[in-house]
């Protein structure tokens, strides 16, 4: 998920000054590799026809179907040849500036622990399945690879400009929960969706959530929830569009403008929205009613 909260300001015992740790691949037990395999099989079956072509291509070219938790060194070697990205292990959530700095240098930070067999569907901190299965395939796509590097630099800048919350929303609604309109139809590419058995269906099929065309300022003003399925998804036309909309714009004046405006509550449709699906919000209402 989005590394936006942090508990420590110095790396824990045994970590490097940049917060990385060895993945220690040989330490994983058979049971832990088994959890990866179970999750992998379940998702891999579900994703053709649902996940973006770029995502599926990444899964394939990175050979993520090889059984067991991937070895970051081997994975990084493949990724490095394709787009210059690497995957490095960290002990958990890291401070924002550390997270952004790695990203700006094409290092994707991933948790090295894996969820327990009784947590297949829900966990609070991103584990290696979310981070690697969810995020890394998209990094094999050259446009997405450029986007995330630029995002890292943008993050460092947003910290200086006091606009971290606004920029974090962009990450949330693209990198974590983004949808894309492809020729074949609506597809998922956000890591939080592709790594979730239930949300990878909900995000596309359920009448409950809003699906709205991507608009940079709109997204950066929109609140989000971290405890359940999203009530809004934003739909891009292409990764080119996403890359252009973000890298060809100076965010400083944008931040200035939107910091004066009210935040947009989670499920609200506002004037100017280009709505793909006006959601019923039935799911959220049912949940709230208990
Ligand atoms: N162009 C943005 C800025 O001026 C940086 C950025 C690029 C942010 C890509 C997000 C994604 O701050
Ligand atoms: Fe994530």
C-alpha cells in the first residue's frame, strides 16, 4: 500500500542507513513459499480479461509464475534489463523521504515478510505478495516505470511544498487503485486491486463504486478509505496520458490552488466529473448499516 505513515525516524537495528535490509531469501519456510503459491494461483486465474495488458505482460516477462516467493536479486536483474528498476527489501513502512528517494532512483521498496495462511484476504501492512505481485509487474512497462520515478521526485518536492496529502492521493488512485480503459474494455492496473481476490472483481463488476475519468486536480482533492473496498475508482485512457498529465505539469501552482479548495468527500460526484459509472454505493451503505 501507500507508505505514508511511519513509526520510526532512524532505521531499525540491522538495517542499512537507507533502510534497506537483505531479503534473506533462504530464510523463507516451505509454508511461506506455499502461501505465495496459493495466492499466486488464485490471482493468476482471475486476472486475464481483468488486468491491464501491461500488467499481464509484466507478470509474464518477469517470470513471476515460477513457484515460491521471488528472489529479489533475480527479479531485479530481469527488471533492470527492461526498465532499469530494482526491488529492494525494507523491514516495513519507511519514512516518506526515504520512500520517495528510493523511487526517484528506480528502487522499489518491498516488504520481505509474507502474510500467514489465515490472512490470505486481509492484512494491514503490505507484505511481499502485495508489493511484488501487486506492484512489480507494472514496473516492466516503460511508461509506468517513468511515471513512478517521476512520482518519487515529485514526492520529495511535495514534502517541501506541504502537499504530501494531495500527492499521496494521486498514488492511491493510480498506483494502488487505478483503472484503465483499454480497447477490450475496462481493466485494473492498481496494485491494491490486482493483489486482492475480492477487489479485483468488485472494482470492475460491482455497481456500487463510482468510476470517474481521471483528472489530476480532482484526484488530488479526493479523500480515500484504507479499510475497505474503494468507493471511487479513477479511469485513465492510457499510461501515456498519465505520464504526460503528471510530468508535463508543474505541480507547485496546482498545489497552491487546490490547497485553497475543500477536499472532496469519498463518494461524492462533483460538477465537471466525467462519470463512467455513477455508483449505487450499496456496498458501502450495507457495510455502514452493519
Ligand atoms: N510534475 C510534478 C511536479 O512538478 C512531479 C510529478 C511527476 C508528480 C509525476 C507525480 C507524478 O511536482
Ligand atoms: Fe502498495
